[in-house]
């Protein structure tokens, strides 16, 4: 097993929004709405973004998912999430994004926001359901321009790349134990054969260390390979968690 090794690093301003996806439905049986992830980040100089992903139980055709949030200015605001697609036969993925350069004059400016508190409202069939982090609200804060939190999932894909003979990327995991193992299972020939490699601890993803970034880089990829399919496993405290894109696995193509 890899043990995380603390090191001093500087985090650059993020240039793009991370795509956050998860291995399986995040639901307990009595939770119709559940946060899966949220980010607060700088995506270009002077511009702040607040984004995230949500999973809801598909209880009806007509539904509304709303983010109720405050950037610390004493007021609360609402922004609608948008439908992304099914995660399984009974659940759906929704996402949201609020940023300083796409707001109307009636919306809050996030430029000086250090912490955003929020909860999620789900309206369907005349009923309203909330995910408010057990009544405490969720919170994202700046930490060297970036802060990431997770809801129920314990592992997700962040960044990936296939260039020349190298397949590389980053993984976000909940810090469930000091000793942990993060592995990438992948194929270069449509699962006729498989390979495995390890990710190693990089840096914390937020100020309290509850989420970590783990990096991987495999340099043995034949330059003739045009596509890699892969999934991620994370083992801590004797339990293994997967992010396999809801059973579909991930795909990275050479460009």
C-alpha cells in the first residue's frame, strides 16, 4: 500500500473546471436528493466559480433542483441546477455552476467570497426534499484558489490525459485513513487484456484535509494506442470503493 507522504507544494490557479463523476448511485433508501460534489475555484484571473453535481431519485417527469446559497454577504440566493442524464434506472445526475462573469446585476458577486454555504432543494410531485448536510449546510472555502468537497462518494476522477507514450491523471478521494491505496485499472485493447497501476498522494484538495488529490502517470503506452478505457479503485480501512463511470468505465482518446 502507498502511504501518503506530506510535501510542501504551491497550487496554481486552476485553468478549467474539473469534471466530477462517480462509480455508483450515492443514495441511501430514504434520500431523494444528495450532493455528490462541489467546487469553489478561480478559473481565470479575477473570476470565481462555484459549481457542483447532484443526484436525485427520479420520482416524476416534472422536477426542479435548486441550489440555495450565500457567499457571506448576509443574503441567500437561488440558482437552478440542470439535468445531465441518468445514473442508473431510478436516479439522475444534475449539475450547477455560478460564476462572476455570467451573472445578471441582480445576482451576487463572488469575487470576494471566502466561504459559500449552501443546501439543495428538490421539488417533484408537489413535494419538497432537502439535502442540507444534516441541517448544517454544506460549505466550500478558498484554499489557494480551490476547494473541493464530496457528498456520499469516496472517490472520483479529476484530470486525465493521453500524450505520446504517457497516460496520466489525478484522482480525488476522501481522506478515510492514513494508509490507503489508489489503483487505476485500464485497457488499451478494449478489455482483451488489462493493466493496473498505482496513484500516489499529491496534495490536499481543501483546507481541512478531508479530500486529497492523488496523481498517476504510466509511461509504457505504445504510441500506436488511440484509446484507453479505465476505472479507479480506492481502498481504505479494508473497504474498496470504485469510480467506474456508473458502470460504463471512462474513455480517453488520443488527439
